[in-house]
């Protein structure tokens, strides 16, 4: 939303958010007074709320999801509700409202698992393409795969103009500290141990959030209907390499790492081929992993009040006091 409002003068943004545990309106404090921005607190699973929020809207960017794998293992029902039923409610309302384009944001985790390889090893490596069959491993990724199928089915059956994006692991500012990078940075800043699953050799392809946002914007504006686009940072790293880089940036050593029992069904490796997005959308990642990680560590070091309030839960009280009961008037056209 911040990128849209700063780079597109003719765009108005309606933000529909239920404000569940990770929702934090303080993240958008710098745009909340922009006359082109409207906030509606509501549930994407509620058809009436969704229909009301789409009045006059021409494009939907569907980023609402339950995303944390660990939480999906503990209890999958919220993931099915939000990711599958919520996606269906949005698609149905978009079709009814005459929305011109529907972008569905998904994840590389729907593809399943790739064979492990050392990220530093030379030679070709297998990566997910948009045509890779979906073989999700966790309740989270299974729910996202179901949402992907629904979105593409609405395009094929009803002619709704749908574009699906699948992205590798994001990192950057304002990320909820249950994810690896902010958890590692904030724990290190608090002189706490950093939990690492198993042997720490699971491999992920990392992309800075700004590059992902630019990719979604390109897909929204230039993507072909019914098409899937992968976005990756071409930055495969083991979890140990990521944690080690953060500790080094903070002047700490490996003694801060605590290896913990691996989670069930933990995929060994993900990596995506972004050549379609490069060829059809003219998109390329601009932020190298080293630059992005340094900037991210610096952001968390200078925003201790933000992540401190998130980790203690104080941010929930903050928005309840500042925004309690806030419901927008009818949304403006986008």
C-alpha cells in the first residue's frame, strides 16, 4: 500500500483487514491521513463486508492470509477458513462487482520440496517453474494451493481476469517477529538464544519485500489473465547461513544458536525460476541479499519500540485505543 500510494498518483487504496494477531495499523501510520487511503476493518470471509468494500473498486490485490507454517501444524482450521473460504468470498464478490483484475498472492511453498543442494555449489540447479505440479506439505501450503486453484478456476469458468503470483521467502522491515529474520534479529538484540530447526541446512530463496511489491505491481498492471508468475531473489541460503549473517552483523557468534527439534513435514529446499516474470513483466530483483539483510538488521536496530511493542503485545492495545471501532464510510473507487 505504501508503494502504491508513493508511486501512483492516480491510485486510491482501500485496505480491508480483520486485524487478527499480526495485523498492526501502526505499520501504516505514515499513510493513514492520506486522502487516497481508506481503512475498513472487516473479515474477508463475510460476503456482505467484502461486497461493501468492493463498491467502485476496479482491481483487487488479495494478500490476506494465515501464513505461519508452525501455527498451521498446531491447528489448521483458521488456515482453511481464511485462505480457502476467504479467497472464495473475495472471488465471488469481485465477479459480482465487476472488478477488472484480481491479483492473488500465493507462495512457492505450494510446489512442495526440491532436492537439497549446497547453495554454494557450482552448476545448474533445479528450481520451481510456474508449471511445476503443486505438492504442498503443510496445512498452510495446502490451503494456499486450494486458494490458487479456486482463483484460476474463476478465471477459466467465469472469465474473471485473475493473475496469480508465487513468491519465495520475504524479509524486510515491519515483518512480524515470528518469521525467521525478525525473530533472529530481535532475539539477538535482546541477548536471547535463536532457535534453529534440525540441522539448520534447510535452503530457502530469499527476496526483499520491496522487490516482491514491485513484482506484484508489475503483475497487476502488465500480467496476462490466467497466468502465474514466480518471484524469487535468486539468493538461496541455508537457515544457518541466514542466522550467521545476522549474528555477524550484530557482532555476535554462533554460541547464540540453539538447535531445536525439527518441525513435522519440514521441506528441505525451495527455489523459484523467475524467468517468466523477467520476460513478460520486465521485472528483476534489485536488492541483493547482502544489501537487503544489512538494511533490515539496521531497521530493526533503530525501531526497537516497534518490535518491542509487537513482542509484548502492546501494539494490540495501541490500535484498540487509537482505532477502536473505526469503520470507514463507503470506500472510494480505486
